[in-house]
């Protein structure tokens, strides 16, 4: 590849990374606002989250198109191709996190429309779980920007905490519904919400593994957590 084409490729790759970072920032805002809408009984904010999802979808399509053109024009290999493949997968995960945020907002809206305040004993735990997922997304996007495999590995470990929160809250809500059948509809909506938060954690974990793939050049999807952490400690 000539020096001119190499510089052009680097510029296009930098542009893709910058657009991915902007998409990640919007998606992180979606997650935080969806949780805030639920916690504060804010129907207007829930509607805003739902409406903004179209913007996330447009960014996904635009980035996919940009990636396709970069590959077609430059036919990258080795490390460069690895980066582009990881970026493509990260774009997909970010779009799906946006979808889960919209689901949270829609479930919150259903609760508000019934005229029932979100007042189960698990409300605080749900908010904490959502804030944890948003913090994971922020951390993994930061790891992506910095090329920090060790930070990405920490995100994978944190997903275990999200999974435990999901199991605990779901178990408590089932008990709550059995004790007071009047709460069934809203409790089920909250279960759907915590399932969406759990999926957000899973997508953050996927992005973290892609960061490690970029930095280390190894597919770590099927490694145990311990082996993955060992891989990121290696020079």
C-alpha cells in the first residue's frame, strides 16, 4: 500500500473509531436515562429514550456502511482487519444495548400508565443494577479507546455481578407476587426490565472480549474468566 493510501486508510479508521465513540456515548446516555425514568417515575424522559432509539439505529447503519467501504477500498489484513472486525461487532452490540434501553423505557411507561408507582421492595436494587450496567458500558468504551485489555477483563468479571443481581431480584419479585397478587402486572414488568439490564451486561461483556481480541490478537470468547484474565496479564 502506498504512503498516500496508507494515510488515507489511517484517517478513515480514525473517523470510524470517533463515530463509534459518539455512538457509544449516545447509547450510554440511553441506558442512564431509561433507569432514571423508571426510578423517578418520569414518563416524559421514558418517551425521550424511546424516541432517541431511532438515532442509534441510524448510527449503526451509517457505521456499517463506512466499514464496508473501508474494507472494499483498502482490503486491510492482519491487525487492521482485526480492528475493523471488532468494531463491526461492537457496533452491533451497541445497537442492541440501545434496543434494551428502549425496552426498559417502554416497560416503565406501562407501569406509569397503570397509575401505579414503582414501589416494590426491589426498586432500589433495580436502580443499582441499572447504574452498574451503565458504569460497565462506560468502562468498556473507555477500554476500547485506550486499548486496555486488563480494563476490558474487569468488565467481563463485573458481568458476573450483574447476573447475580438478576437472579436475586427475580427470585424476590416472584415471592412478592405470590404474597400480593395485585402486584403481578407491575412486578412482571420489572422482571422484564431487569432482564434487559442483564442483557446490557452481556453486550458489555461482548465488547470487552472484542477489545481483548484487538489488543492481544486472540479470540477469548470461549475462555474461562480466569484464563481470560491471565491472557490480559501476559506481556
